[in-house]
């Protein structure tokens, strides 16, 4: 297993930029969990990207699931997931 990595990214929601920190907290052959932290809140998102990469399905979009925390703003959650997907595709970790 690779070392757990973290990175900083920003998301534009409701006319404001939010600077967030993401960290991969768990990774297996089937799923990976990413903790996204803001100023005073955090959420944990899970996706099945490693499963698709293992099967050679490079262009299949992973399914994302909110594991911990609350997703009060669906639009903000979509923007966070889009930013995470973009980073993970670029780095191909």
C-alpha cells in the first residue's frame, strides 16, 4: 500500500472560495476513503475508484458516498467531489 497523501485545494461555492484539505485515510483494492477538512468541519467520502482501476476500467466514473459528516449543501458537495476527482485523475494515485 502507498503512503497516505494529503493536499490542499479550493472550491468556489456561493460567491466564496473555500480552502480545504484532503487526506486519503484508507485505501484497499476496492475502495478508498478521503477525509476533507475545512475550518471547523470535516467529512469523509468513499469511492470505488481502485476497483475500476484494478479491472482496467480507466474511464469509468467512480461512485462517491458520504460516510461521515453532513452534506447540507448538495451543490457544495458536488463541487468538492468534482475537485477530488480531478486531482485523483491528474495524479493517478
